[in-house]
C-alpha cells in the first residue's frame, strides 16, 4: 500500500509542537513531501498520552520537519513484524534510529496465544467483546489494537519503574515505536540465546529484573532467551504485549513459573549451577505474594 503524505499544520498539535513550528517555519514549497519511499515523522499523530514518558530523551527526534526512512526488517513474527526506521531532520545531524513494531491486520494475523493472555482484559463494550470471542475480522482488529496498546502501556510502566526495557517513543494505531537497541549504524543487539560471555553477570541482571517485575505483581508471560537482548553487557527485555497481572489473572502464578522455567533451564544448560528453575519460581511467587 502506498504511503500517505501530508503537509504539516497546527491541527491537533500540542503547545510544544506549535512553538517549534512557529520558530522553525518553512515555506510550503519545502513541505511538499519527503523523498519517495519515506514518510513524514508520525510524531504529531500521537497525542501526549500516546507518547513516551517525559522528559523526552535528548536523542529522540521530535521536530515536525523530520522524515522517517525505512531501513529494513529487524524481525518477523506471527503477531507482528519489527522494522528499523531512521527518523531525521533533512539537512541537519538530528537523527535517531527507532524500532517500529507493526501488528498485523485482522485478515492476516495469527495469534496463537491470545486466549490465555487476554483472559484478564475484558472490554466494556459488549459488541467488541463478542467480536473478539468470535474472532471476526472486526474482532481480530480489536485484538490487534489491544496487543499494541498493552505493549506500549507495559513499556511505559516498566521504563518509569527503571526496568531494563526500550524507551517507548509513541503508538500510532497498531504501530508501536520504541528505542532501537543496537549500534548507531543499525546493527541490532544480539539475543541472549546467541550470547556466551559473562553468563553469571547476565543471570544476576535477569533475576533482579524478574524479581522487580514480580514485586509489581507482573510477569512477562513469554520470557525466553529469544526476547532478551544483550547490549554492551546490559540486558534489555523486549516483546511485552502479553505482560500478565499475576494477581488479576485466574492463573497468574503459572506465568511466573513458566518464565522462571524458560530462562533458568537455558542458563542451567549453559553450565550455570545457580540457575535453578524451582528456586527462581518460588522466589518470584514470594515476591508477588501469590503463594
């Protein structure tokens, strides 16, 4: 589908955007559109509640003159694909890399796990609830919106708590834009599954993060060595749409157990004797106060 371009205006902009626009006015001739294949930055399409926590990081490009350039696909999945985007202001050195997670449209999606995770997320709108339960085309689109919204909300909450997750930049429909974890030239950080250095230190980092999650009454819900990145010796947890409230969910404690089993078994298989699945699961249950 061809990308839709538009000129900038002051409609639906917040005060900061309007001030920037007034101080950085450009002639209409310069605003006809970005180069073919790119798009204007979507920053002004998100209201303040759909943007990441303030203060915005210095590296984040929020100027309205910025252009988003597609650089390729970082990861494909059944629920969503992750693309690499460069957001920059033409003619300047203002540039940042973002990961754009795009949930698939209703007619193409294949959520193989959603029934269990959505158990604790009931819609107030009965029509939407019925559509979701029946997996109609509309229902699948509602689910797509729920997954995207849940991931953005989880990233925001965990980032504010100081947990090791990417900075959540913004959400636009079913696209979640977040900090790219990798090198400035676009090489993504490796997954834990592909790392063999400093496993004891990485284990300690992971246990600390999981304990802090559990203390907040949360479980990742699908944690594994494949959705944990290692960047410059630091763990970063990704893929959070299915985060589970272990208190509200009918089988919440089981998600704690599964997360513990998945990661501890992997570390134990690498020879780390302190990685015990049962001990970690018991620790997480105690921290979450679920017995």
